[in-house]
């Protein structure tokens, strides 16, 4: 009896499992060594390991570290806003809408157009708060409408086909929107008008030096996420969305209009991407037709890291990913003697994805997927 | 009969693609009665329910609700007009709380006081459910889930309750209890249309019954007559 059990458990450990274990151990060791080396460097800058690996590294001052955390958080808040769209659509329809990054880009782009017009009219300088509301409104509307239109013409006709089909379609939609924007506005990078001094200047809050723009980003992101949470958890519409995500047939049996609920889901995801787009525009002040690509992929990563289909996970995943890609290069990679660490943000972001998938395949906050969901 | 049937099939045919499922099916459910539909696997029982609810549209024939043809009316129309179903295996929204499940049952209603009143009635009917309101429905036991599923259906204030295999997946001890519950609801005036594999149990509480075989109604009689019919099991239900 015990022998057969042993045999079975033995045969379960395949070569792939062993390989993965080795990778897990290696990754974990690397991170631990990096962090230990970082701490050693902080405490004793000229220690032998630091001298050997990276004699030029100076370590970080407290202010630098706080700066990294703050940029990580504001960047992460935007990833989180975009990630919500991926996660919600996945929750309801079970496929990844790769065109969502473009929905975000369209928001940034429409915000640029509006802000240019407002700048020309002089309202940007004279009444910035009103202008801000206007561009946010325009971006939300544009992104929402884009998301709803793509659902209607690209995804709804494919509702009953295998999930791979809408996934591939979404890549096509993504190319289409990119190129449409390229055709309409050209390839040049477009700059948002300068922000008023009172907003963008550095402020000191709880000993943390922080640019006003980043505060704005975090505050707006927090407000949007809170209102989304309220919508999903506390309203009849949100209850319907969650019901549809779980079981469409029974949801329609309750009298829920499933199609309308799916449209609302796309729309709300689009609105969040629109808000994210404006924040992106305000923070980086430039937009091209390719703006949506990398943030889109990162946000998708954030959604997976947080546990796809889970909204709280998407937000947390975004913040986690943003912080990681901001902090990890300096804290883990530099003490190890990796050259040019500040350019390794993107590599770090995707390494985080690999790490999370290695250690917790369903994401940080994800539920265990059943066999049927995994298809 | 002069009384108008609550729900009625008049020579209904349905197809899934080229496959002919229901063949000239006639059914009628009158207010306040308890009827059951029996049949083996793949006899068209589930399709019958889906057609009654408007999830499947008949290719010919008529579905009538209160004597009005509702072939093209959506499910929500039928739910608003008093038809609802307790699905097979209960199919609760497992990630939602018990309270949310019950509230979703009343999704199409907007009379706040009426909903509150019905919630209270359900708590009275199922005191166990009240204790678990804020729990995720997926964490409940099978028997408790059954209570929530029935409660959820009752929240739409139905006049007829369609029940798809109510005893499926329940522990044997609960099956009896479940049938008593159905009877209790029925005694309060609810029409019940039950689809069951457990023919004995179903017929012992029903007024009338139909037997479906490969999409055709082969027997249509009172429950007593069906129970007494020696051929019922061997020929129609595929039991030995």
C-alpha cells in the first residue's frame, strides 16, 4: 500500500518539475543575495563583496529611496487602473483583450487634443482645474466609447467561438487602433501643454519629497478605484456584473440582460483606462500612437500578477509591479554588479511576472483555477 | 378545461442545429397544481424547461403564458410574469454572498418593501439561511445551497416554480426533506413543475405527470395512474 503511494508520488515528479524547482531556488537565491548585498552596502559601503561586484555603486540615500517608492507607486497606480480593464473583461468573457492598451492610448490622445485646444483658448492657464475636469471627461468618454464599439463589432459576433479566437481578434483590433491613430495624427510625439507651477512643483509631505503631479495621479487613481469598488460591490449593476462573470445562463435566468452587462463591463474598463490615460499624459506629457503598447502589456502583467479576474488583485498587482520595477533595479540588481540597471525596468517587470507564476501560478490574490477554467 | 393554463406547449418542436429534440410536445400547467415530467437521459427534459423559460426558441408550435403566445419573448419577460426555475445542481453564484444570491432573485423587481417582506418570509421558511447571509454561497453545504436556490427562485414572486432535478446531488437523507419542502411551498398555492429522475418520489407528491421519451410525450396521466402503470419503469424510464 505505502509502496504504491510512494511509486505514484515518485512518478509525478517529472523533469520539468525538477527544472522548475532549480529555477525557483536560483531566482530566490539571487533576490536574497541582492537584498543582502544592498543592505551590506548601505551599512558598510566598502565591504569586500561590494568592492568585488560593483565598486562604483554608492548605495541609496534615504531620499533617493523614498523617491523611488513614490514614482513606483504613482506608476503602479496607473498600471492598476489599466489592469482593471483586463481583469474585468477576463472575468466576464474569459479572454484577454489585448486591445485594452490601445483603449488607454486613445484616452491619452484625446486628452492631448483637448488640452491643446484648451491651451489655445487660454483656459488651460486661467482655469486649470476646470480644464483638468474637461480632459478627464473627454478621455473617459473616448475610451469608453472605443471599448464599447470594439466589443460590439469585434467580440460579440465571436461570443460563442473558442476563447482563442477573440484573443487573436483583440491583437488585430490593437493593430487597427494603433494604425488608425497613426494615420490620423502622424507618428510624431505629441506633448501635453506645460502644467501650472503650483501643481507640478515639489512638495514635502511627511518628509517625502514628491512632485505635485504624482500626488494628483495617486489621488485620482484612488478615487477612481474606490468608485469602481463601490459600483461593483454595492450596486445592483455591480451585482449583475459579478453574477454574469460567474454564470451567464443563470444570470439570464434571474432576468439579467447579459449582453448589456457585458457592454457595461467593457465600458467601465474603458473608463478606467481613460482616467489612466490622462494621468499618464499629465505625468509624462507626451503621447504617440505606440503609447498604449508597453503600459498595456505591463498592466496585463499586473493583472496576472494580482490574479486575473480579481479586481482587488488587479489594483494591488499594478501597485506591486510599479513599485517593483522602480525599486528592484537599484536594490537587487545594482549591488550584484549588473550594469545600467536604471534601464532594466521592463526586464524587471516581466521577471516579476515569471517569479509570481513560478511561485503562485494563480497570482498573488487569485483563486485556484478549476480544470474547466484553465482551458 | 375552461380555466386558462398558466404555461402551455402546443405541439412544440425544437432543434439544436439539425437534431430534432422535442417532437410535437403538448403540455399544460394550471395555477396551483403540482405536475412532474419524467424521462430517462436525453429524453428532452432540460430542453423542455429551457423552452418554457425562453432560453430555447421552438422551431414550430407555440409556448403560451396565461394564454398568450410568448415564443419570442425573452427570459426576463417570463420571469417578470411569474415563471422561474430552480436549476439543476442549484447553480448558486458561489462567489457571491447568500444575501446577494437572494437579492439577485429579485433583480427584475423594484418594490423595495415587497422585496424586504419576501426576504423575511424566506428567513422564516429557512432559518438556517438567515444565519449564513453574509457567507459566500460556495461555502454552504448541499442542503443549505438547495434552500438558497429555492429562496432565490421565490424572490421573483413566481406563480409557477420549475424545478430541474431537485433531488440530484443531495444526500439521501436530504432528498425526503427536500420533497417535503417542495410540498410545503406547493401547499401555499404555488404551481410546481418538476423534472425528476426519482419517479417514485415525484409521482407520490404530484397531481399529474408526463413521460418523455426521445422528445415525445409517451404517457400523460394522473400521478396515481402512472404509479400503477407497470410499464412505466421498464419501458420508459430505462430502468430495469
